[in-house]
C-alpha cells in the first residue's frame, strides 16, 4: 500500500459530511461498523508499493471489484495500516462478495463502492473536494460557503459581492452561469442578458476571444483586470482551478460603484474556496458527460447507431456539421497535453453547440454548421493552430478542417478527411525538411495530395504482398541505408533531369548516372518504362 505523505496532519472530517457532499451518486456506503461519524483525514490509493501508514485515510482499491472475494485481502490490509474506510469498484447488477463484507465488518472499517460509470480520477477528486469543503466551512469568515448544493455557490457569490463591492457571476468553462449575486438597477445590459440567458452571450465570448482575454484567463493563475470602457464597467476575473485543471471563472463587475481596494485579494481567496464546489458541480454532470463522450466517439468513428448518438448529443440527425482535427507534432514535449486542454477550451467557446473529444494526441471537434457558416471549420482550424504556437511552452499542432457533412449521420466522413489533411500536412513538412510548414488547411489547401494519400493507402496491401525487380531493389537498398531509393526519388521528382536531381542530392551528375545505371544492371529495372517508373514512384512514397 502507498499513501499520501502530508507535511502535517489535516483536521478530521466525518464520513457523513463526505457522503452529504456527494450529490452525484458516485459513492455508496455498504456498511460502517464504527458509524458514519468515523473520522476521515485524507485519501490514499492502494497499489503494490511498500506499506505506509494510512491513519484516517479512505483508501481507493483500484484492483478487484466489490463483487470479488479477492477484494477482502486489500480491505484487511488497509485496516491493518490504520485506514478509516475503503472504496471498491461497483459492478452493476452484482452484490458485494460476502467475504468482502465480512472482512470490513471484522476489521471495523467503513466499506464504500464507486459507481461503475465513474472513474477513479473523479472519485479521488470528489473525496478531496469534500474534505476541502468541510474544512473551509470551519475556517473563520468562511461561514457563507458551508451551505450545500447549489446554495453554496450562490452564497459564495453573495459573499464575494460584499467583499469586493461588485456584482458577481460564477461561470463554468462553457460560460454557463452557475451562480450570481443580486442584480441591482445599475447593472449593465451585458450582465442582465447573461443572467437571464443562463450563459454569456455568444457575441461576448467571441469578443473576449478576439481580444486575447480568454487566452490570458485560461493560462494565468492571477486576477485579470479589464478597465471600464464604452461597452461596460470595470471588471476583474480569475480562473478557478483544481491543481492544473481549469474549472471555471469568477467575474466581478463594478456596476454603478467603485470596487473595493482589496477586491483582487478577495477574489483570489474566493477562487480557492470555490474550487471544491465547482468540482462537485462538474462531478454532478460527469455521468451525462461520459455518456456524451461515448456518443461523440461513436458518431465520429462510426461505432453504434449514428442517429442515437446524435440525439444523445442534443443534435438533430439531419443537421449539417464539419469536423476539425488538431494533432500535436510527434516528439512534442510533455506540455503537449496541456496545449490540447487549452485548445479544447478554446474550441468549446467557439460556439455553444460545439462538441470536443480528446483522442490520444488528437483533438476532435464536431462543429454544427448553419447557412453561411461553411468556412467556419477552416477558421477554427486556423485559430487552434495559431493559439498552440502562441502558448508559453506550448506544443505545436497541425489542424485539418473536414468538409461539411450534409447530416450529422455522416460526421464520420468529415472526421476521416480531417485526419487525412493533418497527415498530408505532417508528411509534406517531413518530405520538404520544413519543421514548421503549413499548420492548418482544408481539402482545397492540400490539393491533390489528399487523393494521393487515399491512393497510397489503397495500394499499400498490394505493394506489401508483391514481388519483382522493383520490390527487390527497394528492399535490398533500404536494408543498407536507402541511398539508391533516395537517388531514384530525386530523379523522378526532377522529371528525369539528371543535373537538377544531382543538385538536390548534392552529388556530381556522374555519380547519379552511375547509381541509375547500377539500378538497371543489378536489378533489371528499366527507368524508361512508364509502368516501372510509376511503380517506383509508388514504392518510394510508400516506404517514406
């Protein structure tokens, strides 16, 4: 077992407080031999590492489910090291194994299960947020944050308004209003429309994106100040984070009065207090979010019933759409993951109906398209590629805009073409020796290269299973470094002009003539035969 190693013991929180914090149905208490007031001091994850003290921890047992008798061993082991409870994975339709229940009862340790639809990352975040929220509620001056559910964010908004002297909105990363303070008669039109609509108006989000404020917000950890102008009063904003993850933002507007001199400091503290409440809000929606992710993956990859997937995403199956794919460069630094996270936030702010899927090193963006918006996919591809280059320490990406699919049921074809466009951009850069090269394009931007890639993919199995002089030449030469294949590629690219091809290879023309003669004499390859040159061209492209 291995556990957290805090610098100093944290105040204990009763198990019942943690259960009350979970309003998403993630946790289920099976038994608590010592009662629900048992003290919990932290969260630990069980693994195969050396045993460590687990005094007062809830231990996440990520291996065997509660329905397996084998889970009894980790339960007893956690109790032996001082844990107050364990959390096992639930299996829908299966009861906890009697051996597991008996082990928890005998050891006097609380036994909980995690819902099958949840994952361990969210479960750990839920538990840590519950602990943080309970502890924050005991801090002096934090009484306004102790209310449960949505009332906690509403109470927090009211408290921030008192401390800052401004009007408050608390928003998630999709600019939906989660809570707000009272709206006075001095409130500007933007605040009124935001609160009445339940989200920031699309035109306003677009303006924030153009001005660069959103990029600053998602990458900064401090308060951002926006001076009063003709469009509105002075505003302060800060991102709410849980570790490196952005959960949302808190906005302060000076509606009809000056902000407090300590408004910025109050906002920094508020962002810390808001984090556990916003984690809970996120987890409350996580079940629906996971179902949406599965539906989006199925729609884009052609898995399952496309019509059902579209309805699950809140889209009409008959709605036109396009797919944008952003893929980080190979060999990108570890910051590549963070870059894709920022790009995902940027994409969802592009339009409320946008859906985003992280797929390994790729970001897949489903963009519903209305009349007159046919070029929006290319605009979004350009925006994502440009933003990635501007991020401090960011990883470069290449972005492809797929064609507009007439219905959402055909989104897969748009996704496949967008992936091919990114591949063409990447291969062009490698072939031309230009690490930067074009960073975004649509089908028109890559021209016939898109069809060439399709042809190469179609003929690859034929080439790999074939034989003959060209196959013998390519296989033998690649095994010794590929000098002859590179020479043939340069010769064909130069349309048979020996002088131009030699200059590209940085060799004497006679050296190239000797290599071409060797291809004829050793392998019987006739470079004057059109079919042979076509096959060599395909072989060169297929072997890179």
